[in-house]
C-alpha cells in the first residue's frame, strides 16, 4: 500500500474555473521526437506529470540535455550518444516504447525492454515491430529485451496497419522522418495527438502530410533542426473535469480547452442532463439535479468515443438515474476500476468487454485504491459524489496524467487533501 493517499469528503458541489494543461498523450511522443533534432528544442505547455519526468529522464540517459522550468521543457539533443534504455526507466511508463522509433532514426539501432508490463492487453507492441521490419529494421526479442538495428539504413515503406494504433503510428512517423524515401501509413491513427506530433516535427523540417486522416505520408529528409513548439490542451483532462462537475451537480468553466477534440463526448454529457456551452478555448458545463443514464457508450478509435474517457464517464453513470451500458473495444482489462467503484456503493456488472451500470441514488465513502491512471481518476470522482469520507490509495497512478489534480479540485470547492 502506497503511503500517499487522498482524503476526500464527498457531497460538496464544485463551482469555478480550472485551467486545462498540455496533453499528456502529446508531450510524451514530442519529447521522444526532440532526440531527432540536431539543435535545441523548446516545448511549451508541458504538464508537470510523473510520466513527463520519466520521459525527461530517458532523454538525459541517452545523452540529451533536458530541463523543465514551469511548463517549458528545453532539450539539447546534440550530445545524444546512447541507443539503449534500461529496464527501470522503461517500466516507469507504458508510452516509453515511443522512444523506439526516435532512437532507431537517430542511432540506427536501439535496445530496450518491453514497457511497463503490458497491463492493458497481450503483446500490444507487435504492430509496432511488424511495421519497423518493413522499414529495413531487424528485430530480435529475447528475455523481454528488444534489440533493433537498421540493416544499412532505414527505408521508407508502404505500411497498412491492421488497427489504427496510436503508438505504432507515432513510431512509424518518428522512424520515417529521416528514412530514405517515402513512408505511407494506411489506416493510421487520427487522434489530435498524432496531428500535434506531426506539427512539431514539421516545424523541425520534417515533411509529413495527412496527419489527422487515415493515410499519412512521410517524405524522409536528411536531418531535422530545432524549434519552439506549444503542445495542445489535454482532451482527457477536460473530459475528466467535466465529469467531476456532473457527479457533484456542479458548474465548471474549463479554460484553455479545445472543444473540437471532445466532440464525441459532448453528446453524452447532454444525454445525461448536463448543460454545456463551448466558446473558443473554453468549455462550460453545469448539472442541476440527478443525472440521467447515458444508455450506451462504445469506445472507438478517434474520432469516436475515447477509451481514456470511459472510466470518468462510468463514475457519472454510477449516480445517474437508469441503466448505462459500456462497450470497450480498444483494450482488454479496462474495467478494473469497477470493483473499487462497487466498494463505494455502485451497482456495476462486467462481463468481458461489456459493463452494465445501474445508477444508485447515493454512494458512500470507503477505503479504495487506484487501479490505473483513468480508473484512479474515476474512483476519485465517485468519492467526490459519495457521502462521508473516502481514502484513496496508490494515487501515483493519477499523478501520471493529471497535474495538481487535488489542488485543481480543491480550488473549485472539493474537500480533498493529499497526505
């Protein structure tokens, strides 16, 4: 049991403004991408997260200078010399595998362990490795260690993904930026974070077109220069705080958000009875009275309903009137938070990729544990709606993806303390 925990006194309405930070799912591949440049890179709107710190530590280990001051990270990649990442750093975060394409492109070889235990499903990086093999890279796997080496030089290739994997799309883009020839990705991931990564690389001199569409074309260039770049807002953080307003019958203004990135989720909040209003860079949400059930939520690749939003929305469904159904199509083992929500009094039944949530009128405080990043946030939201006090342990999961989570909530009326 981790010593750090949140003490949450539920039943308090949230009201006020919260500033949305830079996107976690953008900053990690962009930090990896800085190692491809030959000059200083300045990344702005970088959230202060444990995952971002882990990425900075990896950059330092492979020889790059990297420092964070406030929300700005400065990377000096000229001194990069390492092509291996030790197991300890790889296990810090699942997204560390995105360094594979970047290190391969810079050093023509890479050695690292499999990332983070692969909790969300069996061997999810096979699709990455199959793509790299098509780009003239040999891949050897032994004892949980990956050894990759370009057989001469990395070459552009036509790659059709069996599934629009975000991580695989990112690794192919990174490997293809300085490859010889043209790389085409068919059935590419379309997430805003892919567009953000391509935007950064193009600012460094890459030639990437089609990001945000299902076909991406990367024309290899001899080298990349440095640049200054600002990361997009975090859409999952936005959705999480919207759900916090919903479960507490509150009213929040989320400043610095990007409404178009959450267009698949907005109808669900409206279906459950919330009033939403969007303007340029702001999302307003208010909930008056008990929520209504959302009936059916099916997670899908972007622009569908994001898998990372499933858990926070389930917290809202727990106190809604009626029955909500969740169908998880992206990852296995994505309902581990359900057992902890049940400890708080929720009525949830899961079978395989389906979860049925029968809303209850009241939740009650309890001792609960974070199961993962988004599940941990969902449990915290349910505790905000519960009567009495809750103790939430293993909060390191939440700190992987939310900057100042408890401080942000406390400033808008939550009774939450970190011990």
